[in-house]
C-alpha cells in the first residue's frame, strides 16, 4: 500500500481544522449529542469528506490539472452541504437551519482548489484559528463559559422559554423546579456546576 498523496494529507489537515471551527459541530461534540464517541465521529466526518476528493488526485505526478474523468465530477458545495446536513442529522441528531453547513461546504471546495493548486494558505489559516480556539474550549468546557448567557435560566432549556418565571436563586438540582403554571422544569441529567 502506498503512502497518501501530499495533496490529500494537506487537504485532510485543512478539513480537520475547518471542522474544529464549525460552531454547530463543536457544540454537538462538546455536548456529546453523538453519544460518548462524538469526538470520534468528528474525525470520521473529516475522513468521509477527504474520501469524496481522494479519487480525484491524478495517478501520476505529471498531471496537475483537476480531473473529472477518474470517478465522476469533483463534489461541489451543494453536494457537500447535503452530505454535511445528513451526517449531522444521522450522527448527532442535529437539524441545522443556520446556513452554516453551506458555509463549511463552500470552504471545503475552496480548500480543495487551494490545496490542489499547491497552496497551503487556507490550511495554515484554519489550523492557526483552531489552535487558538481549542484551549478556550477545554478550559471553559466544564464551566459553560463558551456560551453567552444573559441569565441562569437561559442556555439549559433551549426548547422552553423560562424567562421571567423565576424570582429567586435556583433550587438545588435534586429538587424539582415548578413554575407558576405548575409545570416541572426538566434539566439534563449530568449537570456540572
């Protein structure tokens, strides 16, 4: 088995960095929405993306122009967006409506064009951004500091509008919290303070 093409290695580095910068995926992995193997699923997703382009590397080093004759057309942004949206639903149970999947897909296509042309500009840029971000996630992962919250009631109950229903401090975690209409607030089972 031969070693991977330098173009594919550079492309894979760029994909890993770009996925690390995608807020929707970052949140899904951080909150383990894909289960305990969420981080592995992020790396798997990177591999799936790289596989979409790997067959478009010329078999000989002499041909440097992108080829569409090897295994079909090179995936475009629309195709990549659909793939990303489907994987987010299948693997993380996340339905994205913020157009971020298209932005990532567009960046994937730009990255491919950049790397295939022999440039590493985007890879270096994204790796630098990802390196600056990673320590912030690790430090704030347990405290929730990576979320912008205006009150203690927001953020934990994304599906329920609880604004203005609590007047005092939060009750202890093991006590049910009942609002003025008699509904019990359901909290995540694994809360860390």
